[in-house]
């Protein structure tokens, strides 16, 4: 069986950003709470004419431009922020990317987890036909009620990756562990724009589920905890990675502690600290940050610990491929983050409220996005997407 894994990884985020200090001031909270207690300094905010489809297309376009469209027969679109109850966001994406007719496009949902299900489904398709290259896109906008403790853990972004044989970035190892338990820690009923969350119970449900998935990973021949070099956790806020890693180490009686544990996760947080929560994309922003950090990880074992409230977790590992840095998109990614326009609190609040439309069946959006595609609005209940150029 040839090696299968991630061949390319690219991301996109909102046109705007807000510093969490501005939100702290309005809420009358010590800004150190957000920076140190949550591990967040700022978050991305979408323009009126951006949504999960425009973000996904902006993330995936550099991949198809570099690798070509040949052999891409499947788009797996993972999201919690679905825009339609029936039609897959992957179909809109398919057109924006200019892919041919002979492609299947579907959407997958399980809170923040479904990108990792997509990775496994993609690997299975590639195992069946090594000529296939599967495009996985994770794209989300995290929205909670304003003025609640969850407000500073919003954010938005999309991470796209290509799953192929003989991948250039990370080769997946065969073992993976899974865990499902019906918990009401976070959910979003169909009539709501914002998620309902029981924050404290979501933290403990997350840790239990990841520990359960790790146990299953081990039972299926996965590496021992101390044989894994770096850990990419789902990061609803980056301090969550530290909490999860320390608790897992303690439960497994790891020989590592303190600084040695921090060193295994520190490089995974660079992007999420600045983007905020991006639900399905978050763990792949962690992987991107790790692979684009200074340290050379050639030949090292990296774990992905994926969690979606509700709840499902999966733990899997892979090995970093020699030459992976030649594929790095670090400059483009840094440029994208630096180019975001800083909003003040008032402008951010106005944008947050703009998702509530008087007539959701018909409206136009203002031209704001700096990305390659825009969401122009809704006409007779049909969403309109177009290139910006
Ligand atoms: N300086 C530094 N740290 C401070 C601080 C200060 N002035 N004030 C508080 N903190 C720390 C707290 O000690 C706590 O850290 P700890 O957990 O290590 O003890 C942290 O900041 C968070 O504060 P806390 O008051 O415990 O929580 P909160 O009510 O602000 O809620 C969440 C935090 C994450 C639960 C909330 O933002 C949320 O519900 N988010 C959405 C759901 C989510 O992200 N779930 C995660 C699993 S998917």
C-alpha cells in the first residue's frame, strides 16, 4: 500500500480583525484574562460579503493553482456553519474553483470534528484509487451571543488540504482512535445564527472524549504517548490545547511534564491566537502553524486530536515527510493575516449584527472583502457568489 496523507495545506480568513482588548474594555474584563486565561490576542471578523463558501474558495484556490485540477474527483466540505439545509456548500465551491463535471461534492457536519472525518474518508478513497486526489475543505464562522463569556472565543477561517498518495507534507499512520458520546455541551438549532454553549461542560467533555479516542488509538496499534513528538489539538481558544495536553499526560502517567509538554504544543498556536475559533478548521490551523514554524520536523511523529462538541473525537498520527518545507505557504499566510483591517468595537458590533436581515430571502451585501470571491447577497432565496476581480 503506498503512503497516503496530506500533500498541500492552505488557509484563508476574514478581511477584518478585532483586538480582544477592545472587547475586554466593553465587557469590563481584565484584558489579561483573554490574553493569558484564554490564550487569544485577536480574532478574524468576516466582511459582509464573506461566508464559509468564499473563505473555502480563497483557501482552496492556491492548492488547485499549484497542483492543477486533474485527478480531483471529490470535494469534502466540512462545516458547522451550513448555509443551506439541503444543498452542499461544496457545490458552490466546485464552481468557484472551476473544477470539471466529474466530481462528487458533499458537506459533512459534526460541530468542530467533521474535517477529520473528511480526512479519513479522503484517505479511504485514495486507497481505493491511488490516482484520486481528494480536496478537503474545513470552513467556519464561530458566532456566540454578544456580551457572553463565549464572545471572545469567536473567529473565522477556512483550511483546505489535498489528500493524495505519496504526500509532500504528512504521511498518515494506519491507526486512529474514535469516540462518540451524546452530550449537550454546544449546539446550534436551525433557527439560530449563534451557538448555544455550556462552556465549562464543553471543556470537560472535550478532555474526556480526546482521552477516550487516544485509548482507542492505542488499542488499535497507535504509538505510545511518549513516542509522539508534537500534538495538534482542536483549539476553540489556544489555552485549551495546554489544558488538554496536560490532562492527557497526567492521565497517561507520561514521563514528560511542564516545559517539556509545552514544547510539544507551543508551535501549533501561532495562527489560532490571531484568528480565533474556526471550528472545523481550527485543528488544521494548528497543523499549518506547526509545519510553518521555524523548527525542522522532518521524520517526526505528529498527532491530530480532533474534537467536535455533541460529541465526537478522533486521535490519529502521521509522520512529517522529508522536503515538506519546500511546500510551505508561510509567507502567503503571514501576508494574509497582516493584511487584515483592524476594526474598532463599534464597527465590529455593526458587522456582527448585519447577519440578521429584515428580508433573508432578498438582500445585497456591501463590497468589502479583500478575498478572490464574494458573496453578493441573496435573490429569491438563491445565494449569489462571484469573483471579485
Ligand atoms: N488574568 C489571567 N487569567 C485570567 C484572568 C486574569 N485577569 N481572569 C481569569 N483568568 C483565567 C481563568 O483563571 C481561567 O483559566 P483556567 O481555566 O486555567 O482557570 C480562564 O481565564 C477563563 O476564565 P473563566 O472565568 O474560567 O471562564 P469564562 O467564564 O470566561 O469562560 C469559556 C471561558 C472558554 C468557557 C467561554 O469563553 C466559552 O464558553 N467559550 C465557548 C465554548 C468553548 O470554547 N468550549 C471549549 C471546548 S470546545
